[in-house]
C-alpha cells in the first residue's frame, strides 16, 4: 500500500511565526519600559559599608637625633668580640668586650669567630629545671623572631637580621634538646675550645695556615665606665648633636650643626681606641627645621606621634619640648623629646620622620561618592532632594539649601544622606559620626553601616533599583 505524503501549509507557518516574533518583541518592550520606570536598567551599583576609622594627617621632616652619649675606650687596638648587643641596658662595671691584639688579623678573626660559636652553644644548653616536654612557648618565640627578622629585611634593615641571628639560632638549638634529639652541646663546645687553643699553640708558629704563637685569652677586657644603653657604632657627631646643647640652641646654631663634618677623632682618642658608646640618659630628642607657617599646627608641651620609617614605621610618642624661633627668620626648629627606647631602634643620625599633625575619627567614604544637592520642600511639606547646579560655593535653588552628602542603598531604594566632612585625606573624606539621641534629623544623615554607593548611574533620592 503506498504511503500517504504529508503536506505542510506554508502560509499558516508564516503567519504563526510572525505572531510569535511580534509577541516576543512586545514582551521585551514592556520589560524595557518597566525597568526604565523603576530605575534598575543598567545601574551597575556598588556599595561599601560606612564604618568608623581614624585617619592621620602627617607632616614629613628631616630629623636629627640628639642624645647624651659617652664613648667607650679600649687601651688595646685589635679584634673586638662584643659581649653585649646594640641597645642593651648596661650597668657600671658590666663586661662590654674582649680585645685581641696578638697574632695576625686572620688569627684574631678565627679566635673571635670560635668564641662567638662557643657563646651561642653555651646559651643553647637547657638547664635541668626547664620544662622538657612543652615546646609551645619556644615555638611561639621562634615564630615571632623569624617574622620580625623577615619584616626588617624587607624594609632594608639588614643589620637587624645580623644582630638577631644568634638569638634565633639559640632558640632553635634549645628546641633540639627539648625534643630530646640531643642531650646537650658540651661535645661541640669542647671541640671549639680545642680549636681555639690550637690557634695559639707555639707549635703552630709560622706553620699551618700561617698561624703563630699567641694567647688563647683576650689581651684586654673592657668594662663599662657608665650606666645606660650600649651601641657599637660611632658616627663622629656624638659631640656635635649633643643633647646638652638643646636648652640654649638657636636656629643659627642648628644650621651650623647640620653643615658640620663628623669629627675624625671619634674612633681615636688620647686614652685609646673607641669601641662603642653609651647613651647615658634614657631621654633623647629629635630636632626638625620647619617653616614658620607650621607653628599653627603644633603646640609647645603637647605630645605627638612620630613615625620612623627607617625603623619599620615604629611609632613613638614624643613631647614638643622646644619651639626655637628668631625674629628675623622664617625658619623655626621643633625639638621633640622622647622617653621610650624601642627595641632594635635605628638611631641613624639624620633620617626622615613623619609627625601626626592631627587625627580624625569618623566615617570614611571615597571623595568620588560625595555629592552636592539642593534640599527643599514641596507644597505639602515633603522633603525634596535635587541635584545642585550651583556648585559648592553656591546657595542652591530658591527656597532650598545646599547640602553635602552621599547616596546610600537601603534595600532596593536609594536615599541621600547628609555628611559633615572633617577632613579629606588620600582620596577619602572623614565624616563626623552621628548620635541619634542628640540629633532629631539623624535619619537624614549618614549613619554607621549605611551602604554608601560608590558606583552607580543616574542616582536620585527615592529611586528604586534591582
């Protein structure tokens, strides 16, 4: 039986297709009109929460550190093995260093290196009364020290890493003992002592490695003549930038100090050779030259926060001790006094500092989010917010007032919230906090955790968005 051939009505299909396309276009047009009416079409809105923050206005100065410093002298000149570190607190009579004079420079360097290794291992031995099963405190110390060293290296302070490497090594060695991976380091200590004795053995005279007879002990031991804080480095400005000059210091004298060359005799004195210096008073100063215009920002006797970038942005509270002025000069010298000595602080004589001139606390919003509007009332007394065309210095539309603020998003609706700007710092405006209990109109002002719109098009008060 022959199959029946199916035939399609092309006219019917054409009419149906046109109907479907027309319906889809109508629906799309309706959706477009609705979206445009409620303001959700292509808004691209982004928000941030208004939270309380504190921002500082910083003033940068070239500062010169002034301290009471006394040199420490050694009669002998040779290799120095320090018994203390920079910044250590020293009492009168404390051992500061051993001086090695005899032998070649190579011999002295080897002897000092061996003594340093012996000292590290002796300090690594754990005493019997220490807890042998709990490493948590030691692990925390190792982690903190490692992080601290790493941060100083990243900031360019390699000297700090050199000074603290032995502390890190001692803690790592102690951990080995606590974990019972070894009993002690006595065997290693005895081996190092034998090597030290061999260097000074007469049999080695002009023999192996070119070493010759000498003493296994130090040729001189230096003890502290003062109490204070010990530092190994001298820069030749110890007598020039002396704290003793501050009470009578003038602008002209300060300028002369800045131009001065370091004293070449800082390392050589009549009594002998200087091996370091002791800061004899815990009080220290920084002196900064500034323009007279800045006097409006600083008050004598007030405390300020000083930021030291050379010391990993260490912050120190210092008191404005003196404001030095001269009648015939626009220059002034600000002298700040500090009573705190941060650990491992970089006392580089001249360094850039940043002083916190003023601090502002409030809501932080981007400058780009701030708007100027005109606020008025309609005939029924309802609040109207309209974009201002007069600018910040204008008076706004007739019958209204100018207001500064931001748009926020509350649910799906945009609202304008007024702000009181305290300061503009680094692209942000710091706005005064609002107290609902003391402000009847607080609902029209920016509040804590309001979602500030930082990106959006065609914003207006009362607009509905998706």
